[in-house]
């Protein structure tokens, strides 16, 4: 007996262990035992011995089916998670999804969702395989009576063992010991279960109770906090850029005295105030309305289409009416200038500059020839025909409605945009905008048939050109 | 301890047998000539109107059998390179099927002649216009200048000759050496095969890649995908594995080589099939997803052809039949060790492989009509432009198949269907899957 | 009773009728245990271990401080700028993740192909994978800018963010792929170690070691029933890890390939990246194992044959990478897309031609040396080629990312320069890798002891069948 326990009554015989020095003798022993009807036995080897499952009679494990079941669950979770978070909104009263509209992809983009789904399947299956194996094996099992046998330490090195359980039907201690020696076992031992192993040390109960009590403290604190109002400063864990050392527009300006916090440094207590008298703006566009907005001096400053223009107050203006050139709401339009403003030199250089700028900014929709056959426009029209986009076709510059427009109106279109055409004010300087207007008129002049009878009237801007 | 088998052939019948071959062979040849000939005549190969459909059908069946042949050549090479022991007894079957490259070279002649003769029914780039850029190069001279350097009949022909030379050399070289080893058992032959396969593999892979470009990618001359050769390669390997499985099962059913090919070999072949089903799916998905994601029209049109106008049916059949169903079906160990099931699985995989090549080739038949619709922006209504497989496809398939089988009989002749004295024979007979 | 397998030391002979012995020096089960356990059980590791530990600890400390610098000062400490917004961090990330793939390939794919020679190297290779993935995951983790809200990368409900991750983005696929890869590799590595930790448990003398090894070996007893389920689980994990290896570097390649940038958007990227990853990974395994086997007395378990087999894989994957280069060039020309062609010409002849030259030389030309048996069985040459391949593969990713320097807008073209923080972090990551690997060598079983014993048994079995011999080749 190699067991360390003193108290014999605490030890229960649970089996007999035979030691073998190589796998062949072990296998013969296993087969012999199996053939004699022994069921509750197990072999212990340093490495998996080929063919030992059959020798002992171990059935195939159900682990693969467990993994398959979990993998199917992983598939549903992976796809479901992506569908819920990226393709739905407000489906549940909490944790709403957030529909991402990204580069025109469908909300539920199945091809794009495959990689994550695959990874989720693999991850869940791997856990299932590993944990399933541990659970089915009953591991961790740190208190195995076999580990108390010193010889057994060689099992992880180079010795092979075979144990027959005492509660097997065919168990006969002496017969088994004889058989083991016949089969070439180098040693046979009784295996005892020391039942003192299973008694918990007394202090553990105290520790467990103490831990349980301690575990109640955090929830208690939480419930206490929920029933109270907190008057301290709010915890702001992630400062980000929430407190910036700068002045925002509609706030107070700098203080004169940080102690009193009542006096301000400037007379004007605003953080942002109007420019001081005498300030000269670098690009003051308020002065010359004709140049900067294309509207005649004295007429209304509202230049955008769609907003009602107040004209009535100014009677000195030449009444300059025309039909609204576009199909938007028929509103009163401001008085557009009909001549290129005097700041712009109407000469060949300006026309060429206008051509250059036109080719850069306008040709992409209106076409290099001005017919409205630009690449972007063609594509957008195709998309809008198939319903994938909404688009108003870029006008041909030879369209009668455009021919009739005064130059100020054309200038305004460039500045502020029209319909699906965006505003170019920020991208093209006013001088260049007028150059483009000049170029547009030059283009229009190249098509005699597109020019209406009005083109030859002296009042038209074409008189201004060389 | 597990029983050790000796390294010797114990099956009663090891060859195809002279008498049965001499009876079957003429029948096969007659069937082949009759079917292919009938297809030529009834498929409209000699008329201008039906020729395009016929040529596309021809290419589909041709690529099907060629991919099996090339896959078998690859199988043999990789077994030599990896010094594999398990596959020794199934390798001879693959070697014999690899030698079908010779009849495949002959079957290529109609395609070659049509290209050299300036016929545009299959490849639109064949005819060079008198001046300016042709329609297939979207009227762009610069594109035409570049593409026509590669896509022109002369170089197409030269490249085809190079490919077939390489493939025939590899297939017959390895087979003749293997057969020689049947008599002498010379270990040096194994070493020589292994040494030759290393550089030959380079040539094989390059020629396969460019053949894929030449014969299937250039059907849509404006389209390109660097993954395409890998996609074709995956199909080659999968179909050849399925064919090796099928042929071994059928041979054993007729009582031949019953002892040398064990359930372990079928298990391994099935495992490899499973792996390459997944690999094919991975390659097909990667190619599709990248093109879908970037959404660049110069690439997506190829897939739009195959998802609209009724072709979506074939795409779904491929997705489910070529990937999902076989993947789930071949996962279980019990399935992989059941011969009846494997017989069914091999046939199913081969059917799906044919659908794969049909899906690659056929939509190009009506490509010019699709293109008109794309620029108009109207969606293509269902089933307008789909071309379902018909009688001509069946004729061509049966005809080429008969020729393939005839090649097997002819090449194998009276020689053994397993290597008799391969130095690694004992490994093939003595391993098992746990 | 010793089970002698073989007494010779050179097992690289070529004889088709028998397999070369994989464990030499006459080692039996006990011998294998002794050889492997010696490293962890010796009272003090070899001096070189201490030296290397010191150096790597210093480099790790440097890495740590540079990361703190980055978090406090911001991403501007790196060289990332217009137009090369993705600089060294992404290159380093792909570099390290690629290296990690070899471990999984050795563990999983070679297992499925029944390549018994893998048992001597798989443990160290798997450890290398874990550490490489740690180094890899660090880079995207710190480059997100606001590192303190890293949890926004995961699908956790967050009031602060009020939205979810964008699952359509390959950058998010990376998060899932690398996390899954790390976790599964860790599981696989740990599961493989359980029987060997039991071996250490049964041999350890100090109480602490007994407790630690005992705890982590989960009470393993070598029961045949347990082994059965263990082997099935191992096979399942191997079958899962195989597509995982493919998918992880595929998803990394998607970072580039889903874009519309010429030179990046090309469909062959997935298998090309995977082949490149295996290429660089095996080179790193060779670079690690050759010194390891010499310094730690493992020459009879990690034999010349093992190194030669790995060199052959390096050659094959190198040629796959070369094939991908060829196909890419060809299609870039064939596509007649002038931007695509320019991207490739710029790589070879533009401002970063020197990086391209390094890449080509190291990836395509240097591995060709392995055609010669003398070179591929030489330990020194193996290390030289291995280091060369790793340099080449770093440059490959560098060249790919530098495609950005000549974009569509010529006014943005500019030359990328790394900062000292870029370089320092990269060097520091090697320090971290070495540090972890050295700890692994000292405290954990560096070779899969139980699997090697299985290989010994298999060799014995095949010897009976006529496949192995104790006699060296004549």
C-alpha cells in the first residue's frame, strides 16, 4: 500500500492498477479484459495509443454533434447581430439598431456580412469543442486518487497503466492480480479512495459566508444610489474634447477679473462682436451688389430663387421682367444686371479665362460644348432613369430659356446653384464667375439658330463683347 | 497491435483486361464520333446563325473534361512532390486520366480553327478591324492597342500549342515512368519523378493560369480578375478528386483492384473533396465580394450578366449546390466512409462542376444584348436572356465523355491499374484514419 | 526498457521506400521527456537566456513608453500624413499577423495532412503565433486615436456612442478576425499543452511549480477515454483553425482589396496574402528554431529534416507569392487601365524603387537558393534566408501601402518619411515578441512531448511494416 492516509477506515478500495512498460502489452491486456466482459476499466497512457479505443470498447464521442449545434447557433447569432445592428431601427424599445447608409450598399449587405459571420461561427465552435471536451471528460479533476500513487507519476512520461474499477461486475481482486502478471504487467497495485479528501477544510465555510456577505455590498450601494439624488459634480470619465479653451459664438467674452467673475474685459460682453468701425474687410461683398451678386443697384438684395423678392419699394429701377427661366416656383425675381459689370474687362483674355474655368468646373455636367452632355450628368441621368438617383438634368446652354437669361441671372446660378446644381460661390472668385458668364455668352453666340430674335436687340449683353 | 499488410498486390483482377477493352473501345469511339458529329451538324456549327450557341456549348463541355484532366495531372504531381504514401494505389488511375490530355488537345482543334479562321462566334476579339478600334474594345483605340497585343489569333494559337506541349509532356512523362516502375521497382524512378515535378509544377501553374485567361476570361475581353486562374484551378482540383473517387468506386464495383484501394483511401479522397469544396467557395466568394464591394462598373458587369436576365437561377444553383449542400453533406465521418453515399456525392459534384463552367461561359453568348440594356438603365426582366442547356449540350457532353473513357481504356491497355512495385506501396496499404 | 529508434544524426537522406526517422539520437519516451523538460527544470537557464531577456525587456519597456507617448500626444507622432495616411502601423500589423499564420498552419493544416514531422515544432510555432498576434493586435489597437473608447469597436450597446459598429467595414472584420484568431490559437495551444503540463506537474519538486502546473493541467491523468475525446476535439479545432487561417489573412487583405485604389483593388489579394503570410511565418519559425535547438540541446527532436521540410514550404509559398506578382503585373497591363499600370510602374521605378528592389530580391530571388539541398540543410543558410524573407515580406507590405504616395491627385503627391516613434515601436515590438517567447521557453514545454511520443510510436509501427529502418542509408 503506498497510500498516505493513516486511517484505514477512511480508505475505500476503488480499483486495481496494473503498470505496463510498453503499449503492446497494454493493448493485449485491454483486449483480454474486454473479451472477458469487463466494462468499467480505463487505460492511462503518456500519449494516445492507436487502436486503444477498440481494445477497451470506448464508444465514439458525441462532441462533434455538440460543436455542430453550437456552430449553427453561431451562424444565427452572427448574421442576426449584423442584421439587427446595421439594418434595423427601433425594432425593440431598447438598444435600437442604427441604419448605416454607406456608399449605396443595401442596408442588409449579405456579402459584406459573411466575414464576421464566419468568424463568429469559428469562435463559437472552438469554444464548444474545447469546453465540450473538458465537460465530457469531467475536467478539471484535481482530486484524482490515482495521483496519490507515486508510480502513477510515470504515466505522463513513459509508463502505461490499466485500471479496473472495483464496482465492475467482473471484478475479482485476486484473479485480476494474477491475470495482470500473466499479461506482462511490471507492477500491480490497489487503488484506494481516501475519503478525507472529500471533506472540506473548516475555514472554507467561514470564507464562503464572508464572501457572500461582501458580494451583497456592491448591489446594495447601487440601490442606495438609485434612491438618492447626487449633488456633486458629474463624473465625466472620457473628457474627449468636451471642454475646449475657446470662445463660442453666443457666449460671454473674457472676464476682466477672474476673482469677481463679474466684470468683463471688453465693453461689449459678447465673445464675438461686430467689426469695429473703420475695419476694412478683405473681401467685402456687401458694397458692389452688381459685381458680387449680379443684381442691379437699388433693387432688392435677395438674390436666391425661391425667396420672394421685395421689389415694390424701389421705383427708380428699370422694370426688368422676364419669365422665371427654370421650372421652380414662379416667384418674383430680382432685377438682374443685363451688362457685365465694369470691373470685368470684356476682352479675349477674359473669355479664355472663362473657358478655362468653365472646363474645370462646369464642363463635367454641362459638357465641353455646352450641350449638357457632361459625363457626370450622363451618369446621373442614367441612374435617375433606373430609379437609383434623383437628378435634374443639366441644362443645355443653347436652351431657349437659358439664352433669354440676363447675365446677372447666369451669374446668380453659378453663385448660388439651382435645383440639383450646387453653389460655386466658395470655389470660384467673382471675377472668374463673370468670366464664365462671358464665355457662356460666347458659346451661345456660336449657335446662330439657338439665339432668339431678342439676341440682336441692342439691349442685350452681346453688345458688350468685342 | 494493428495487422501489418505486406507490400504486395493481392487483388485477383488488376488491369482493365484486354477482351473487355477490345469490345468496349470501338463502341465508345463510335459514340464519341457520332455524338460530337451530330452536335456539329444539328448545333449549327456550319451555319452562321447558330454557330455562336454551338461554340459556347462546345467550350463548356470541353472545359469540363479538360479541367478534370488538368486536375488529375496536378494530383499526380502533388503526390510526387509531397512524397505521399497514402495515395500510391489511387495514383495510377489519376495518371491514366491525366493522359487524356492528348485527346483533349485534338478536341481543341475546332476552337483553334475558329479563332485562326477569324470567326467571332466564340471570341469577339478575333477579328481585327480594318481601321479604328472595334466595338469589343468600346471603340477606344488605346485599349484596343494594348489588348490586341495579347488577344490576337496568332499568339492565341502559339500559346495553345505551348500549353498542350507542357501538359502532354508532364502527363505522359510521369505515366511512362510509373509504368516502368511496375516492372523494375526502381526507387530512382520515384526520386526522378519527384525531382522533375518541382520545376514542372511552375510550368504547369503558369500555363494553367494563362489558359484560363485565354479560353474563359477573354470571352469577355473587357473584363479581368487576377483571381480567375485560382478559381479555375480550384474547380480543376475538385472535379478531378471527384472523378478519381468515382472511377475507383466504379472499377471496384466491376471487381478490379478490390484489395488495394481501401475505405481509408475513399475517406481521404472525400476529405480532400470537402476541403476543396470549401476552398472553391472561398475563392468564388472572395472574387465576387471584392468586385461587389468596390462596385466599379468595368468589373461588375460580368456579375450583373450572371445575376440578371434569368441567370440568377444558375447562380443560386451554384451557391447552394456547389457550396452549401456538399459542404454540409460531406462533413460527417460516417458519410465519408460510405461508398454508396460517396458515389452519389461524386456524381453530384461533377454535375455542379459542369454547371460552374456553364455559368462562366454561357452568359457571354448574349453579352452584347445585355450591354445595350445596361446603358439604357432599364432593368433586365427575368428570364429574357437566359440560355438553358439543351440537346446539343447533352450530345457534346456524352460525346466528349465517351472519348474521355475511350482514352482511359486505350492508355491503360493491359497495364496495371495500381502501381505494382512503388516503393511506398506498404504505406498505402497500412494506414488508417482514426 | 529503452525503445531505440535511431542512432544517427543526419536524417535528410532521400529513400522512397522508407521514411527518415524524425527523432534521432536513440531517444525513447523517457529521453524525449528529459530533453524537453530540462529547459524548464534546470535550476537556472543558460546565460544566453538572461542576456536576451534583458535586451528584450529593455525593448519592451521602450515600446511601452512610446505607446504612452502616442496616447498622450496623439497620432501625429507617427509619420502618417497626406497622402500616405496608413504608414508603418498598418505595415507592422500585417507583418506580425502574417507571421502568426505559420503556427496555425503547422498545428492545424499539417495535422490534417498527417505530417508527423510537425510534432517537434508545433508547440513553439503555436507560441510564436500567440505572441505574434499580440504584437499585431497592438498596432490597430493604438492607432484608433481615442484609445480610451476602444470598446466602440465591439457590438456592445453604448449610450455614449449611440450607434453600432459598421459591420460592412473590413476594418471591423479585422477586429473580429484577429480576436477570433487569437482566442482560437490560444485555445488550441493551451489544449495541446495540458498533457505536457501534466508531465511537468508530475516531475516538479517545488511546491509553487507543482501547484501552478497542477492547476493548469486540470488534473490530466492520461486516461484513454479522455484521450479519445481530446483527440476528437483536437481534430475539430484543427479543422476549424484551417479555414480560420485562410480567413484571417484574407480579411486583412480585404482591408486593401475592397477599395477602388489601383494596385490595391485586385481580386487575387486573399490567397496571395495568405501565401505570403505562411511564407513569412515559416521563415520566422526557422529563424527562431535553429538557434533554439542549438542553444537548448534539442537537436535530436528538432532535426535537420524538420528544418529542411520547413525550408521547402518556404520555397513553395515564396513561389506562390511570385506567381501572384506575375499575374498582377500581367492583368495590370491587360486591363489597359492606365492608373493600374501606373501604380505598378510607380512601385518599381518611382520614389520607393529601393523598397521594391528589396522586396523582390528577398521574396523571389533569395528563396531560390533552397533548390540546392546543401543550402536547405544548412542551419546558417536557413537563418539567413529566413531573415531575408522576413525583411522582404515587411517590404512587400510597405510597398503596397506606399501605393498611396502617388494617388489620383498629383498635387498631393509627396514622399513618406517615418518618424523615430514609428521605427522605435517596430523595433520594440520585436522586443515584446522575444520577451514573451523567452518566458515561454523557460516555463512552458517548448515541444509537444506527448505528440512526439505518438510520432515515436508511429515510427515503430511503420518500421514493422517496412517503412522505417534503424539503419542509415548506404
